[in-house]
C-alpha cells in the first residue's frame, strides 16, 4: 500500500470550538483527467477546518502524480486495490477523523468555494444526523439545478446525490456501505437510515456539482434492479424484526406461566375480566 499526506508528517486535524472538523473523502481509480478539478474544489474551501482524504484504487494512469502534486494540502491518501467503489468509500470512513463526512467523487466538486462555510460556520446541527441539499447537474453540456425531493420519496428511490450530503461520522462508521451493490450502496444506506428514524435535515442550497452523463451510475437497468433489491431486503428485515418481537413476547408470556404460581395467574386474569365487565356495563360497584 502506498500512502502520504499531512498525517504522515504528524499533522492531524480535530474539531475546534464552534468549528466541527468536516471530512471530505474522494475515491478514485484512473481519474487522471478529472481528479485535479475535484481536489481544487475541496482544498480551496474557505471553511478553515476541512480534512481531505483520498482513496485510490491502485490507478495505472497518472492519478498518483496528480495526488502527489497536492500532497501538502491533502491530509491523507492511500493507493491500493479495492473491491469496488463502496469498499473504497468504507476505507475512507475508517480513516476519517471529522464529525461529519462528505463523499466527493473524482470529476465532481463543491458548487462554490464557500459551500462548507455557508453550511457549518454559524449553524449547529446537534439534533440531526444527515444534512442534504440540492445539486448542479451537468447533462449534455448544459447545467441544471436539481432540487432534492421530499424525504418521503426516499421510500421509492434516491432523493439527492450523495455528493450533496453530510453524514455524522459516528453513524456511518457503524452502518457503512454494503459493498455487494454496484451503484445503489448509498441509497441502501440512506433508506435504512430513513426506516430507523435517523434525523434528516434538508437545506435549500446547492452543495455539489455532479457529472450526470458518465459512469456506471447512469446504467438505469442496474439501478432499477438494485433499488428493487434494497426494498426487498429491508422489507424482509422489518418482518424478521416484527417476528422476533412477537416471538420474544410469546416466550416471555409462557416463561411467566412456568415461574409464577398458577393460582396467582388465574387471579390476575379474573381481575382483568372483572374490570372489562365493569367498564362495559358501567357498574358503579367496587371491583375487587
């Protein structure tokens, strides 16, 4: 494994008072032509407490030359083979020291150099775990602002690009991305968060510039298949949880029968039935 950056020189950033450390992770493989623009959009951010991590999948072109060109502005980078984009993203999660994590793919970038500053400089998100916003999409050489959909739509499909989101690191370090997906590992993560009542907050701001024309993520057949798989797996998981709950209740009920004297159980049942009769008939006599 090859590695470098400021951390290898003993320089490691941390959160400051009223200025949380924001980690930006870029995963790349053979991105010589697109990586520099992404790096510049991160290292030129006006927010003062940004940690930048690059995870390279053992590129065979000039990607490492681009990375080394900006090594004094990158906190840490590694280059080694991986098992796909979500495996590489999980490596970035493990390396992150920030309170919040953003994933900015090679070829994409922040909408403005003030983007992170505008989001975090004067606002606390202590009650939330996921921040998301809008994106500027480049399609057929045209630039379009794509608004994030309402949160409820997450039941059906992805409502924002992951480049336009920030996730609490203590959350994503536990859940991580499922590497068995090719392009919907991010949707699977956010959908599970939604089902588990993780707190989302939408901010009306364009966060990322996103190249929407190229890459495997534009393969809609794969996307439709994997979205259906996300729903199917999580539906089965929910029913398993429901079954586990009711089965546990059933076991607990029968365990009480074995532990408690039967006469005591009968008295409880009788008392409950008496109360039921009392409530239905409106009998004002004292129930014993």
